[in-house]
C-alpha cells in the first residue's frame, strides 16, 4: 500500500476524519469502503494510489475494510463495495459506488476540489 493512503478503522475514524483540526488545510477525504474478497475493490487500489499522489495537496485518500470495521460501515449505510465517500468537515459531499476508471474518478473529484 502506498504511504499516502490512510488506513481507517472503527477506532480511528472519528479522530482521523471527523475531527476538523486533523485535516490539513481542510482538505476533503476520499474514503474507499472495500473488502479483501471484492475483485473491483482490488482493481481500485492502483487507481487510488495514483489519485493519492496526484491530488496530495488538495485531497486525503483513505481506505476502510468493511469486514473488519462494521460500526463505521453501518453508520454510513454501506451496502456494496467498492463505495467511495467524499467527505469534508464530517459531512458526506458525494458518493460513488462501483469500480471507476482513473479518468472517471478524476472527473468526479474535479467538481469538489480546486
């Protein structure tokens, strides 16, 4: 895993994502809800690593394993994977479900980040 991707858990989610002071320059979070057994989730990994590098000044990329973190998964009503949540200041700005290409993900993000 690339070091620019944050690993989230039920334990650290609030501190890492919901505490505004922890977000550098109030950058939004792109959170990937995924599972080991999910082939589209595995296909998203290199795309997310590229996004994390390309947008490192304006976006934080994070991953949360749904099987290991049922509390946060239920809290955000995640029913399929991969699900991407774009969050800022604790609020969900937008959601994308399913495998996206790098181009599709970049076009989605451009609507929200400068």
